[in-house]
C-alpha cells in the first residue's frame, strides 16, 4: 500500500468509467492522482466528489497542441511522473464493410494515436523516473468481433505499439503494461446510446456488441491493474479464458471465427 505514497499517477479519460475507478483506487493508495479529460464540468464533479484530493487538467488528447501544452504544464507542476495511463477510448457499432475511411480515421485517432501522442510527450519523464506506462486496450485489441465496426482495427495497433515499447524501453527501466479487458459494467448511468445501423441487431447495443461474456466490475478491474503495475506484468487479459480464444484464432482461424459467432447473438 505504501508503495504509491509520494508517487504521481496521471490518467487520461479519468473523469468517468474505468479511468475514474483507476484514479480512485490509486488515491486510496496515497498516490498523487492527476486526471485528464476534455470536459471541465466532469472534472469539476470529480474534484467535488474527492474533496479536491484529485488534481485535474482539461485536455483534448486527439490534438497535438493540447497535449503539448498539457505536458508543459505538468512539467512545471510536478517534479516527477511515475505512472501514465492511456485510458481514452471510444467504441462504436456497425459492420466493417460499411465503415467509411473518415470513421476509421476518427477511431484510430481516439483509440490509438491519442496514446501515441501522449506517450511521446510524456516518455522523457517516465524514463527519468523509471516509471510505468499503462495502455488500456480491449479484447478487441487481440481479436475481431461482430457488430463493432472499426473498433477492433483501431485497437489492434495499440497491442503492437505496447509490445514494441516494452522491448525498446526495457533498457531504460520503464515498465509497459498492456491491459485487455472484456466488456466492462457501468458504475454510473449511461450517457449515450449507440445509433445502431439498420443492418445489425438491437442486441449489438449491449457492451461488447452483445457478446456473451460476464460484465467486468470496473472497481475490481482497477485493483487488478494496480496489482499488475506493482508486479510489473507485461499484459493483463480479463477474463483470462480469452487467452485460449486468442491462441485458437491464431492457429485455427476458422474455429476461432465459429466460436466468436456462437458467442455473439444474431438477433434481439
């Protein structure tokens, strides 16, 4: 528990959902917690809920200038950055064959390039501290799925990027953790609904595109992520059984596709 005392942890997209739970979990461990998000209203609410124990900064991680200005300010405000969590992400619904180039580009910027942008900006600080970089991916970072449009294609690059970084940064003692969770439950009311295309079933509006998996408790997942940081694990896959499907899909693609179809309802 005392391991995080006087450590500074920064979480992007930390004003709600999993990012918020990660922030609260680190706060309980006496870390100095910094949350980054676009909406000041959500950040103000988080400060209010935590009696200003969490420090917040407004930033659009899809914009180079915004990220550079943020890191410049963080360099002024904090002597050391020990953990950086790239948590920003966006899901979608649809079919890949009907997803436009512009839609792919938007998802890639949010789900992958935002992590690259932030990593490049903060990496000198993590090298200086021998810190930890956490990239929050998805089961869709390892295997495609039905009804989720361009989401898997925008998450797959994060897996490769994380692997490359962990090999390159080993000499600098920077720990890189890649997290691949399945569908995550909500601790707060849903704020948006998917505009489901006519060519996919209503069940696709559920978490994970309707795949038959038990929803993950975000509070428990946040605890697992912190323990993975402490143990310097390279990957955290939840549920662990998904690793078997990853392997099957690599060795026997037809069988892997069949299993995925069986786990995804085709009607409402």
